[in-house]
C-alpha cells in the first residue's frame, strides 16, 4: 500500500534531503513532516525545504516541522507551512493545511 510505504520514509533518522525529494515525486506526497530533537539538527530542515525548492516541488508539497527545540518562529524563518508542538496538534494542523479539517 502506497501510503504506508510513503510513511515509512519519514520514520527514519537522518534522512537525506534527496530521499524526501524522491519520496515526494514517487508518492506524489501532498505533505511531509520534519522533526528535530536537538538544536544541532534544526538547520537541516531548511536544507530539505531548499532541496524541494531546487527541484521545483516546493509549491506542491506542504512542509510541517516540529520537535522539542523547534518553535513557530523558526518554522516561519525557514519557510515551513506549519508547525506543531505535539503529535496530536500536528494532526489537526495537517488537516487544516490540507483543507480537510
């Protein structure tokens, strides 16, 4: 099933930006989520967004970010479409951004 396969891409640690690009293309993803657990990994979120932009995919995919050190201000700074401080509220935010809330 394509949705579970696509979900699996995002359940791994240290995923290369190119894997996100390929997954968006392969699964026609409408939304991706990025999480950081350490401040040292936060800058890579921008790298993923830049990779999507460079491939011409940024306008077609919603990018949500979260994780302990991440804030709404940081999300806005890197050009993410959404931010959540918990998995529960992330579901509601994703539905809102997809227009299915």
